[in-house]
C-alpha cells in the first residue's frame, strides 16, 4: 500500500513561486506513474502534471512553462515546482500514484492548499 504525503503549500502573491513535495512510502516512486492534480473550490479535480518511471513527463497546457514536475529517487519524493503563480492556480493540490500500465491513479495523498493572492 503506497502512502503519499504532500507538503509545501501556502499563501503566495501572484508572480511568486512554491515547491510542492510528495513523499512516498510503501512503494518506490520510480515504479509508478506519479501525478499532481488540483481542485479549486466549486470545480472538478483537474490534471496538472505527471512523470513516468523513465522520467518522461507531461504538463497540462494551463501550467506549461510555469510548473515543472520532477522526481528524486533517492528521497522517494516527487516535486512540483510552481513559478509565475496566478490567482487561478489557487486550489488544493494532490499527489497520486498510478501503477505502470494501469488505467487509474489508485493512491492519493491528503492534499496541500495553495493560495495565490492578487
């Protein structure tokens, strides 16, 4: 059973930066497709970025060029570097893990709040 714990959220002004961390236990991040998702108040959860076992990554168009997903295998941790933050980035950010070849993300963290003030 993979357990995921997010950290690094907080309050930041527009244009600022934050780095989110997702520490994994019970499994190695390199064995899964690791993803970041977010959910803003009154909206559905949406995909932000993912990174595969080989290191290949994907970012949503809304964050491309501003956010970067990365992974540190030695620390068994996945990161989301968020730059040039906008008020519309305000949401709860969740880390998730999907088995390779699997169709869905089976493991989720509790989430960390990111609030961007204008």
